[in-house]
C-alpha cells in the first residue's frame, strides 16, 4: 500500500509505546491490583517480574535506555513463559502463553532496533 510507505518510523514508535504501556500494565496489576485484582499472592519471583514490568515498560514507553530495557523485558518474558506456561504443554495457544511469547520476541526486536523516533534516546542523541 503505497500511501503507507512514509510512515514506517511512526508505526514503529507506536508499536514500541503501546507494547511498553501494556507491559507496564502487567506490573501495575501485580502491585496495585488495578484495573483488576491480580489472581494470586505475590511471591518473590512475581514481585521481581512486576518490578521489571514497571521499570522496563516505563523506560520502553518513554524511549530511555530502550535497548537494555527491552532486552531485559524479553529475557524476563522468556523465563516467565517457561515457568508459568511451558510446563502446561508445548503449544502457547493451548497453555495460555501466546501473549508472553509475543512480548518476548517483540521486545527482542525493539532491543535490536533501538528506540526510534519519539523517544528520549533519540532526543539525547540529537543534543549530544
């Protein structure tokens, strides 16, 4: 679709921002029970996951330290998949793990590509 050719950078920035916001929402749910209560008590592993979701998600949204934040979020998602879903069967669509698998590979892509436009990383690069 020729009319969309000039919007690659904007589309990528929106993907980064929305994915970061949704990841952040997982951490907010764990710690604040918002907008719905987290369905189980928080053990230390879930507390660590929630902290990573809040910090990394927030950094990805604003585009600050985007590559390391996205790499950590990707790794946390991979570990989270195997701990919470992988033991329930090999297929993500059957074990409820498709969302976390998508986060894992989406954040791996963000880690390799960087923040792009509409980010503090880009703004600090221009001022340096």
